C-alpha cells in the first residue's frame, strides 16, 4: 500500500515537473519567435488603439449635402436653412437641376441631395401634403443616417408650425395639444451619443483576443513541425510523453500571457477613449475565464493542422470579418440564416461578444448572460478534449517515428 502511494506521489511530482518544464519551454519558443511576439503583444496592444482612433469621433458631423430647389420659395429655403443648422448636415451648394447635383455626388463634393419640387410651397399653402425628396450616396450608411434624421426632424417641426399657423385654435395650450398630443422623449440607452465606436469597438476587442491567439498558437505549431525531424507537433523529449501535461503546460503559458492582454484590451483601452463601461469587474472576470479557456483550447486544436508557420495567415486571417458578422453585433443574430447561426455556436467569439457587450455596456449580471456563459464552458470542455486528442495523436506519431512503439 505504501509502495503504491509512493509510486503515485512520484508520478504526480513528475507530471507537475513536466508541466512546468513545458510551460517554460513554451515561453522560450514564444519570445524567440518575432512573428509570434507580434501576434501575442504588438497586435493586441496596437490594434485596439488603431480602431479606437479611427472611430474616435463616434458620429458623422457636417455631412455634405447639395440642394436642388425648383420651388424657390421662402418655405423651401427655410427648410434647407434648418437642415443646414443641424450639427449632422452641412449644405455645400445649390444646383439648378438634378444633373448638376449628381455630378457633385460623383466627384464626392457632396453625399446627399435635397430636392424640392416646384409645387412644394403651393401645396403647403393650400393645405395639401407636400413632398421633399432625399437622395443619398449609400456607400456609407452613416451619411444616410445623418441626412435622414436631420430632414425628418426638420419636417416634423416645420409641419407643426404650419399646422398652428393655418389652423389656429382657441389658445396656445390647445395649439400645443393639437400638434403634439402625445409628448415623447427619445433616450438612447447605454450609448447616449449613438456613436459608432461605442457599439463596435467592444466587439472588436473580443475578436482581437481570439484571432491573435489562433494565429500565434497556429504559428507556434507550424514552426514546431518545420523544426521537428519527424514533422510532428510534439518534440522528441521525455518531458513531452504525457498528453495532459502537454496541454496543461502550453495552455498555462497562453493563459498567463493573455491575462495581461485582457487587462489592456477590456479595461485600459475603453477608459482611454471614454467608451461606455458600466459592467461589474467581477462579473467580467468570471465571464472571461471560460472565454479565454475556449479560445486557447480552440487555438491548440487548430494548431495541430498547421503544417508550416505561414499556414495560419493563409487559413484564418480572413475569418475575422465572418466571425464579426456571426457575433450578431453588426447584423442582428435573429436575421442570420440557420446554418450560419449554428456554425457561430462553435466559435468562442460569438457568445463572448454577445455576453461581454451586454455586461460591459448595458451593465448585465452573470445571470442575464447565463446562456452565453454556459455555452463558453461547453466550448472550453469540447476543445480541451479535442486538443488532448490532437496531441495524443502527435505523441503516438512521434513515438512510432522514433521506434518506441
């Protein structure tokens, strides 16, 4: 009995020693490889800053618009003046016809056309409904948003004034009730200035963590195969004889490094650019544990298929845009086709982005993102098993090539 316990103790000590040996060797491999250092440090630290700087203005201001005014009346000029007075639109010229306005759009001297027909003022003064036409360059939806919101707001305000002027009531109070029977106030929750960066950048930060892990770990795997005489993922070394110790040793290395990356990405960068951040730090930490685990084990699984250090660049770089769409941030997840929605459940960034944005931006608790939290733990478990299978196969292959089996 004592001998069995002693043997078990020796095995455990040897296993722990091998885990830390592999952990140390993986650290050496990372810092000796400039390409991996770029993916693990330069990209996660620089890429969020680049995105945040690009979208630092949050919203489009002074979007250029041209006017075609066939009405040439006080009301049409007043309408255009009020549109120009908004912060989102700047009228840069008046054209005699649509052809001249279209040429300005072609030259990018303007991105929208406000068109008044010759009957605009006549219809309003006669009590009939008038039409104002808006044409926009749809190469950017932000221009369309600026033009549509500004012209809609002006049309509502001018319509109320004309209603009161043409059909006055017995008192000012009655006039106010007539034009605004149900007062309303628009409040943009969690993103008060409706900024582009405030809703997009948090999602990109999570995607950066996942993609740099996949690329960096994949490059390490490809490099290991290139240097190995057997072209296997596992080196010929007595410390690399156990599947579990390899997976734990390597994953511990990536976990230690990416704790620092996560602190920078999800804590410091949002504060530098004053992005909405009302989530509980403890909840964010608990949510990130399964996300990091799932991303690490997925990266280790995929690295088993990399035959060269360049392979991850060819295979995975283009997937960043796909994964961003699958996350349901830039496109509603309810409108994503069923196949792609199911495919998204296998990618850690999908529940990671959905859960993190709700916690960080909307102040959700862990119970409110429990579906995403459970899915991340399931992914972590599945990819841990798949990583073990990959490395088990590589160990057997190495042993066969060495003549040990």
